[in-house]
C-alpha cells in the first residue's frame, strides 16, 4: 500500500481527499430528474390522500355487495281441469292485464257433465217431494190404523167376555138339563114300575081297566119326558161346544187385534223412518247441488284468465295439446320488482329497515336508482337451502354467512322506462349511517336495531 502511494507520488492524506471529491461528484442531469420524480411522487401521494381519505370516510357509512339481483313475483299458470286446448290467446313476452283470456280448453265434455248434473238435481228434487208426500201419508194412515186397532181390541175383548158369559150360561143350562133328565128318569122308572104292577094286578083282576090305562099313559109320558131331557142335554152340550169355539175364536181375534195394535203403536217409528228417508233425499239434493256447482266450476275452468298484470313468459302450450291438471303452461311476470341483496353477516351490524339505498343495475351502469331497505330475512341463505349444513358433523370450518335483504324502489318513475326483470344483477349501496325512514313498513327488532338502541340510550326489554 505504501509502495503504491509512493509510486504515484501521493501521500495518504492526498489520496483520501481525492476519493472524497470523486464520491461527491454527480452529473447535473441525473440530480434534476430525481428532484422532479420526488416532487411528482409527493404530489400523487397528496392527491391520493386528498381523494382517498374522503372516500374511505364515506365508505365507512355504506355497505354494498355484488351478490344482489332483481327479484319479483313469477305467477305460474296451470289448468285446474284436464282437457284438449281449443285456443291459445297468450303471446310469449307480451303484456297482459288482469282478466285477459289466456287460453281455452275444449268445453263440450264439461257442458255435457253440467247437463247431467242438472238432471240429477231435478231427479233428487222429485224424489224428495215423493218422500215428503209419503211422510204425510204415513202420518195419516198410521193414525187411522192406530185408532182402528184400538177399537178392534176393545171389540175383541167384549167378544171374549160375551163368549165367556155364554159358556158359563151354557154349562149352567147343561147342568139344569142333566138335573131335569135325572128327575125324568126317576119319574119314568116309577111309572114303569107302577105299570108293571098294574099289569100283574090286571091278571088278578084286582085293578080296573081305567087305572091300567092311566098307568100306561103315565109311563109313556114319563118316557117321552126322559127322551126330551136327554135330547136337551145333548143340545146344551152342543151349545157349550159352540160357545167354547166362539170363545177360542174371540181369543184369536183378540190376539190378532193386540198384534195389530202393537203394529199400529209403531206408527211413530214408521213416521220417523219415513222422515229419515225424506232427510236422506234432502241430503241427495244438497249433494246434487254440490255436483252441479262443481260441474259449473269445471266448465268455468276451461277458460284460463290472467290473474294479474304482467308479461307472458315460458309459454309451452299450443292448440290441440292435451293438458293435465296442474301442468305448467306459461308464467306471468308482474311489473312490480324489488332487489334481494345477500349481504355478509358482518355487514348487518348497523343495517336496519328504512335506510336509503343507491342501486346500480349492471345493464345500466350509468343510471342509479333510489330505494330503501324493506326487511331483513330472519335466517341465512344456507339455513334455508335444500341441504342445510350440519356444523356438528365433521371438521368445522367457519364461513361468513350471507343474509338476504329485501330492498324496494322508492321512485316508480325511475323504473318505468327501463327493463328490470327478475334475475338481473345489481349492486346496492346501503347508507347505514342514515336514520331509518318510515316508509309504510314496520321497523323490526333485531341485530340491525342494536346500534340505534344504544345511541338512543334505550334499555333492552327483559
């Protein structure tokens, strides 16, 4: 080192001075460019801060999401009866109004069923009238039969009593006839004995012929009286048998009268049965009326009308096609639409119904629409999916959930001249710092209300 310095003819101090001079020397152009660059960077940084800080502050007051779309009612049109399509009046993607005729089914079968239902109703009315007449006849005839049966019973009882009295009398007469016969027999035996004695006395010529004739006459008279008494007994026995037969006949008539009376006593039940049949016929009338009403409804259902204003979409029916009940034929999309924004659960801390929303539709990026938060769904989208996640099974991975928020448009005139249909993508921006404005919707309690309650110093109800 020393040798090198000495060779160059320089001392160490001179060498160091020369090196300092070389290090501090810079080209004039390079220094100027650096100054310009530094000034530009500083200006850009200042501009970024000037624009970014207000934007950042403003972004703290808004919550937005690109997971949002236009939603609306989609009214499916399906037939309520099966049949062949006669005419189709609806045109795909064309506007319709409430009550417009969309299509017609062949109504001839339903007209025939309506006529048949009318005939069944008339037959039911005629049957009901006949049953009512039968009820009245049953009441009249049952009353008459009951009175007649009671009279017959009384008459039969009287006949039985009369026959019984006749039997008693006939038996008494039989006894009297038997007593008379016994007396006639004793008298005949006495006269016969006397006649025999008189005949023996005639042989001895101890009795006069006149006495003998008297004895013969007495014997003959007593014999005739005995014969008459015996015949009277026979007659009285026959009369007793006759009265006994009459008594049996009277008893039989009394039993028959009792049976008829018992049958007649069932008149209230027969009347009730007839009335029940009349009630059944009345129920048949009601059933026939219901079937007639259903037949009229089915005939009315052969014409399908638009249930609301809107546009025809997804038309899949043509004339001559056979359609089934409930088959999807077309759909009507009403003009009323709204926005469904699926916000992250971390974005809902200050969000509540009534806050204003700026809506930008992807189809019209230069237009912005005004709306407000209508409601917040009580449940995440995953919870209402077809297969909700089961966090209690397997390895759990925490995923930020999204909750649907319904946003409605405030100014109908803004969406009148533009095409907004369900499914279109939008970007809503909700001003979560703005006070909720009442817009006809009830302010609901929930997580979105907690900050407002804290600001107002309100205590949560127990």
